[in-house]
């Protein structure tokens, strides 16, 4: 079956408006057309989306997993993984760490690459100087609790590095960014400790693969 007309329409849509309006399977279909000449890729793309439960699931799948889908060969699988890798590098290089505190969304975009896909909880501290430059960030693995996020551990490093203020964050592997009572209580405890030391806790960002919540935006702190 000659599918050149449909392919041409997909490409014209992309060239005109980017990926706006594209369904998940159409994005995968467009990728597959690059490595599959003259073959209808729509059903293969739909099967991939169904099997891996969405676009992110397809992109995060391994080469071996992708090739289990009928119609996806080694070249197609390589193209999908290359697209994912390029997207991730572009996102990382586009974000300037010096401007992280412009908005919680920018913090989320920065941290999503670090912890958004993790299947275990990761706690992050971002340390900033008086000019709002990121000094460094630290990541710990484990469930958010008093032993993992003790004020002594958090602020001793802030003092050693002359930090003016910090942002704390962690991921929710469940995909739900809603702060728990423990999240809120931990944040308030750190804020009070920071006040005694003159080091502000600016926000607590909860990160998932696709979304985030900010304790400041939610007016929880």
C-alpha cells in the first residue's frame, strides 16, 4: 500500500505547527516513517502507545522492548531512542541553572531530568548564593522522613558553602504531585530551623515525570 500521501500530510502538519495537535500515536508514527519507507506505520504506532501506556512509556522503553512490537525493527527502535536522548539533552542545555528561581516551573524542568523518572523517592537540596546563583545540588535516595531530611544535615552544608537560601524538592514515583502531610510538616520544620540560621527555605517542589506541585504556589508555606 502506498502511504506517501498520508506521510506527506503528517510532515506538513509538523512543519506548519510543530507537534501541536498531534496525538501521541501520531508522534510515534511520524518517527517510524523516517525508518520505514512506503509502509503504513499507523497501526504499529497505536500498538506501541497501547503497550507502553503513552508517549513517555514508548520513549522510556528499551531497544529490546520496542522491537517486540510488530513493525518496529532495529532501525526504528534506534530512531526512537535517539529522539529521546536528543530531547533530554536539549532540555538540560536550554535551562540556565542561574535562573532556576524565576519560577517553580523552571525548577521542575531542571529537576525532572534528575529525578522525575526515578522509581524510588529522591530528596534534593538546591543551594544558592546571595545573587541567586546555584552553588550546587545534592541528591539523597530514600523515603522522605526525619532521618533523611534532618535540619542538621541540610543546613550544615548550606553554612559550609555560604548559601543564602535553599530550595528543597523530592519526587513522587506514584505520579501524583500532591504534597502529603509529611511533606508539609517537613517543609515547615526546615523553614523554622532556617530562620534561626538566617538561611531561607524558598520552596518545596514535588516532582513527577510530567507534573509538579509547589508548596509556595499552593500557599502551604
